[in-house]
C-alpha cells in the first residue's frame, strides 16, 4: 500500500476504468442517436394528441440551466451524470406508462428505456451499489438506499425527491421531456466522452 499498487495492478485498474468509461460513452452515444430530432418529433409529438401533457414531478425536469446552477455549486460531473440518468430514466418510464403496447411510440420508448437500463448497470458496477438501480415501481416508492458517498449530497437529495411520491407535480409535453434529456446529455457527455462538438 505504502508504495502504491504493484505495476500490474495499476495497469489493470486503469484499463478497467477505461472500459467502464467506454461503455458509458457508447451507451450515451446510442441514446443521443435515438433522441435525434426526427425521432423525437415523430414519436413524442406526431404520435400524440395535440397539446398532450403528462404530470411529472418538478425534479424530473432537468434543464441545462439546472446543470449550470449545480456546476456553479461545485457538484461533481459524475454526480451530474448520475442525476441526469435518474431524471431521464424516470421521464421515459412515465411516458412508457401512458402508452398501450400497440401504440406506435411504444417500441421506441421501450428501446430508450432499455438503453437507459444498460447505462444503469454500468453505473451500478462502477459504484458497487447494485441495489440503487433496482427497478422502481410505476408509482414511485421511497428510494431503497441512503445517499452514497460518491454522489454529492445535493444530488442524492434530488434523486430521493425524484422517487418520492408526494413531490409537487407539473404538466409537461412528452417531447419536452426528451428535449431536455438530449440537451443535458450533450452538455454532460460531450466533453466527458470527447465527442466532437459538431
Ligand atoms: C430544475 O429547476 C427547476 C426550477 O427552475 C426546479 O423546479 C426543478 O426541480 C429543477 N430540477 C432538478 C432536477 O433540480
């Protein structure tokens, strides 16, 4: 310990982290592709009645302005990605809940949900808190775990509120939910994953 890790172990540790980062970035990239404008327009707007809205919790709406504010408050980038993952997953689950299986947007929304689940698995291995990502019933229940040491307290708090049943609600269009998902995804993963800004 005193001399640091043996060289071989160091190399393994670094490789492990890189692979984890790669998978996270690959999944985020796939999500970005799936959330592109034509898809959001078709599946989240045209396939829904005009002015259709869902009732969601305030904390479910994570805008770029929220992230800027949290960054100013020195919240870590990893915590912000973790928060994004939770808000976006919750939003997608809410949309999925209102769609009957035969609805033309059902398949698309389910694919988004699966990609997010895969990302959740990535995060759980990384942080070694698999229970944190246990599926949460449609009707939100109290979060199974207390805040983790590696997630900033303010983010742990927001995630808890996100999953608590008696938070304030607001009406939001499904496309607006996914617009935010995508914008914040770009904001948080662009530099982290070294994507070109194009
Ligand atoms: C984002 O900010 C709005 C208010 O501007 C707030 O209602 C919402 O809870 C915030 N979301 C998160 C996840 O912090």
